[in-house]
């Protein structure tokens, strides 16, 4: 496993509500400040959350004596089993959330959001969403289980933030034309992002199963 294997999981982090909220913020009264506040809040959760999972798993491996180069240890098998179980739960969560009747009322207020409000919103969304919590744990645990150094998590974290920044980048690069592009991003995220998420999760499940069988 390398950082390229875990990189696609960034799509699962932002799919759906998180990206839709980013579009509303970029379409609001304070698009730049609100979007930057939102990105800061997301980073405040994603970086320590993924790092904590990596540190805990690495600590368990060291304390139990796994990963000494003499073949797969029992603790590594256990970690793979836990990651696999979490991925199955994640696949179910994504599938269950695929159908939402309308958008939450609070999204309409995002057009008038301040940077502080956007920051707090990101904190709430990324902490309270089970899919994001599970994704951070599986990414951090998988990286530590395969003895990847911490910096291998950086591409996953940066891609997560880049995907959230797409509405703001569209606004900066396209100007007025962004008024046509942003609704398309929003609608696509609402209708199809769950499919991409499921594909990514299934891919990661396959990788984990291969680890268990080899």
C-alpha cells in the first residue's frame, strides 16, 4: 500500500453535504472569506482526526510487537479485520444516505454566512458525519498498519481540502461564468457523488481483503 491507494478516499470525505455546502458558501455574500473559513474548519478536523487514527494504530502495533518484518503479525490481521468491518459499515452508510428529500433548511442561510459561521459549520459537518469519522479512522489506521510514515497522509488531507475548494476556485478562475458552473457542481454532488463514494469504498475493501488473504 502507498499514499496513492488511500488518496481516493478523499472523495468519500467531501461527497454530498460537505461539497454542496461549499458551493452555497461560494455563491453567497462573502464567498472568499466564508469559503476560506470553511476550508480552515475542515482542515481543523481532518488533519488531527486522521493523524490520531494513525498514531493510535502505530502505538498499538509497537506495544504489541507487530510489524517486525517477520511476516504478518496477529495484530496486523486484527487491524485489517477492523478496517474491513469499518469499510463495510461505511458502504452501508453511504448507500443509506444516497436518497435525501430536498436540502436541509439551514443550507439556504449559507448565502449570508460569515467566515466564523462557515468555520463552525465545517467543524460540525466533519465531526458529526459518521461517514467522515469512519473514513478518517480507516485511512489513518491503514497507513499505520502498512508502516507508512505520517507524511503519506498529507496527499489525502490536501486532496480533501482541494475538492472542497473547487467552488471557490471556480469563482476565482471563471468570474461571472461561475454562476452557471456552481449550480452544476451542486446538483452533481447531490445526485451522483454517492456512486463515486461507493466505488472508492469497494476498491478499498478489495485492497483490505487482499491484505487479509496474502
